[in-house]
C-alpha cells in the first residue's frame, strides 16, 4: 500500500547544523495494516510523515502509494488520498467556519463539484449521522464555529474530516497527545472504530509504549532516521513494554559497539 | 433631498468596491494594494470603451481588466512568493502606466458627449436611472458574491483565509484559490470604477488615490453596525458600511468647516482608530490589571 525505498532527507545541507532526518529508510506497509510508530524526539517520525505527504521532496529515494510512484506529486494532490491528523487540534480545522462547513470541505475532496452549493442537504444528513456516532453531542452543534469547540471535540471533527471519505492512507501524528487522559481515550476509541470500520491502512505516531503495543497490528521503533525495530504478529504479542525498552537499549548499544569497532 | 439621493447613489456604487475589499481584507486577511490600480483600471477601460460607443460592453471589459490585475498580484504572491503588500504595490505601479495608455496618454477623459448606461435605460430618465442602476448593480453583485461564497469553491477560498495549513493538507490547491480570490476581488473593484466613470461622466486617473482606505473604512463601519458574523452578513455590511460612509462624508463636508480635500484624512483617521481599537483595549485592560495588582499588595 505505502512503500518508501531508501528515503533520504537531509536538512540544512552543507551547513554546521546539517541534520540527517531520514537515513536510507525503507518501509513497506500492507493494505489494512495499522502500524504504530515509536521513537524519541528527532528520530524522524514526523519527517517520515512529511515525506509521505509531500510537505517537502526527498533528497533521494522513492515514495509509492498503492503501487503509484508519488515521489514528485504535489502535496495537495497527494492529500486527496491521504488523511492526516496532527497533534495540535488547531491545525486540522478552519476555526471561523462551522462544523458542517469544515466537514463539507473534507467530504468534497472526492465529490467535488466546484460550483455546487455546500454543504448540501444530503451532506448535512450524512454528517449528522456520523457525528452522532461519537456520542459527544456534536450532531446538534453543526452550525457552531469549530473555533468554539474544545481540543478533544476539534480532534474528533478532524478525524471525521480525514475519514469521511475513506483515505488510502491515514496518518496520525500523536493526535491525542495534547488532550487530557479521558478525552484522549475517547478520541482513541473513535480512531480505532474508524480504522476498523473502513479497514484503513494507518500509521500512528505515539509516545505511549503501552498503547503502541496494544493498538494496531504492527509496531516499529525509529531512531536517527531509520527503523530500529519492526514487530508484528506473534513476536509483537509476546512483547511487553519492558522488553521494548530492553530491545531499544540493546540495539542502541550494538550500534555504539559497531562504531567503536570501526574506529579501531 | 439631493444630498440624500446623491449619497445613496455613490454609497451603492462604492459599495461594490467595498465588496471587493471585503474579500481580500476579511476573507483572505491580506490588505490588497492592487485596489488603487484596479479601480482606476476599471475607470479607464470603462471610459475608453464608452467613448468608443459601447457603454454596455464597458462593464464586462472592466470586470475582465480587474480580474487580470488581481490575477497578476495573486500569481506574484503565490507562485513567486513575493510579499503580499509588495506584490500589490508592484501591480498598482504598473497599472498607472497602463491606465494612462488606456486613456490615450491623458490623465482624464470626458464622457459628456458619449452615450452612457445611464442614458440608454428604457422607460427611465437619466436622473431616475442614476438611482435605479446603482440599486440594481449593488443588489446583483451582492447576491452573486454571496451565492458564490456558499459554493464548494467559495468555501475553499474562505478556508484558505482561515487556516491555510489545513487547506494545504486537504487536497485543495491553495495557490489557485488565492489567485481566484484576488481576481474576483479586483474584478468587483474595477466594476465599481467602471460604473462610477459613466456615472460621473468622466474618468480621472487620480481619483483612485487612497481608494483602498475608502473601501476599508466602509468595511469597518459596516462591521461596527452589524458586528463580525457570517459571510452573508459580512458582504451586506460592506454595502451598508459604504452607504453610512457616504452619509458621514456628505454631512462632514456640508456642516463642518472641513474642505473636501480633507476627506481622505478623515477616512484614514477612521480606519486607523478602528484598527487600533483591539490593541488599545488590551493595553487598557493590562493597565487596569496592574493597578489592581498594586492595590492587593
């Protein structure tokens, strides 16, 4: 479904602060997989997402989505196929537009008739039905400006915007990190349901190791612009948070040892 | 009575300009200096085409002229990433020469002998037409623009002004939306100029100096009347603001010692004060808080 081949991205190339954000990273995700991504700050998790979305172009390597090479496709064309939810609830919605207008904007990405009135009555009915599933009472506030909603409500709306037309790929960038624990659980439950209902291929960045292992079908851990660990199936089921920490420390160690050997 | 009717006519015609300004200033949140050029562009094109004997054709011609001017600014801003204000200034400066060219190298052109849209309306005298046509055009433009901003495309433009980053991540071509918005904005501004040229019976290249401030004042006064609510009320308030502005001007010139040449200063002061209000308010609140804090000690 989504594939990166030897992706390289170097920021501030040729300066003192040169930084390799993606270091010959290759990743292949099958259709319907739900991959959780762990990694410390600066490991390249968000850079990976930006590379997939086309926020910038790769220095080298290819990006393939559903078999098509999208390495040089402009961002707005890719986003017709990719849904992305950010950590910051302010990022995914237009604050001065109503809930239904925001949803209509997202819905029209595949049903776009530029000069038809939006949102249409048929759309409104659909939005109401989908919002009601959240149990947040948002279906009765369709004409409320999104800027007046709480962070959790905004993330729920953003999530619906990203999935109302099922995308080929859903990217979740720590989308519950800015929410209080109860709201985060709620948004996480909505996420799981949305992903399961439409069998969405999903990548989710998280800092929570326990939820990384309990959510989805596969877990990868990133470090220094590459993939350090890739767990799935039975191996993943038998992995605990402690194991994960040990594995992480272990592989870091090995890397150091290798360096030392090379220097000698 | 004459003052009342005259201000009504002018208020409605400049109201079309205010609609255009509302698009750039409030929807895109970019004050667009192209206005100063595109208003005169509409004025000149309309005068030239009218003088050539086609007063009706003058209106679509000006619309197109304004749209092109807006597109140039939009492309400079998006594709070539020139600062928004600077791109407006570049287009505006270039248009100055173009406008002189359109007017045949002279800074003004009289239409006294030409047939204008106000003289060719069936069943209406010229005097009546000068009231009826502004009402007709103001309603037509307001309705059309309100309808447009309720379509999917119009909604995309609003979203671009509201949260550009989100729109970039949602399959809408932000740059195309901006160029389109500037085109529509300047098309309206040029149309306003076009009708005003025929209304006055002459085109003068200097009449567009400071016109941006006039439009901004209208938008701001309109918001003072209606508040800042939805898009539909926004456009209506721009027209109403323009009417109120004309009445203020009419009263000011008639009952105050101000000379007519002071008008732009009055407009500038109105706009300056209104835009400074939020900062003044928060400064006052901060000062109050500081005093309050001192008392608690």
